[in-house]
């Protein structure tokens, strides 16, 4: 599962601020949502997000069940759920949720377009360079 570059990038990005995983998590989601909505629309994003939450709840049952909040409060329930957990557990859950979301997205629009959108959302080459360095150092 962690052999895909986007999986490594997610792991790196979610580990960068372990003392404030909720703030980092919501920031990643907001940046990603902007790029993905521009391609698949609000309803497409919401559908994938809802499915990702549903699938991730088998491992993290405390994640929110309802993802139908209006755009300006899209991640409020996620933030509240993550805030209620220890930082390491919140970080792991967000990592799993992002990975699940991007796996679904890639199955629908392809790996190349998914990676391009994530590059646009999360700073592109910097994250990719860190991902490559992580793998070489392991």
C-alpha cells in the first residue's frame, strides 16, 4: 500500500506537525478539496469524501458519519472528531482517510491526474522530493 508516491507524500505531510495534527489535517483537506472540486465538482468530491469516511470508520469508528455539511463547514465534523483523539491516533486516522480518499479518486480519474492534482494542492515537487529522500534513507 505504501509503495505509491502519493501514499508516501501523505505519510510525510501528515507527520510534519505531530503536535497539531488536526490543524495540519484540515489544511491538507482544504487544499486538496480546492483542486479536486475544480475537476470533479462539489458533488463528486462530497461523494468520494463520504465513501472514504465510511470505509475508514471500520478502523476508526469515532470518525464522523455525516459528511453533508455545507461548503464553508465541510470539514468541521472531521476536525471535531480528530480533536477528540490523542495526536498520534488523529494523525494515523487522517493518514488512512487521505489514503483511502486518494485511492478512490485514482480509481476513478487515474493515477496521473490524481498525482497532478495532489501536486498542485500540496506543493508539488517539494513533497515529491521529500518522498523520494524518505525512501532512499529507509
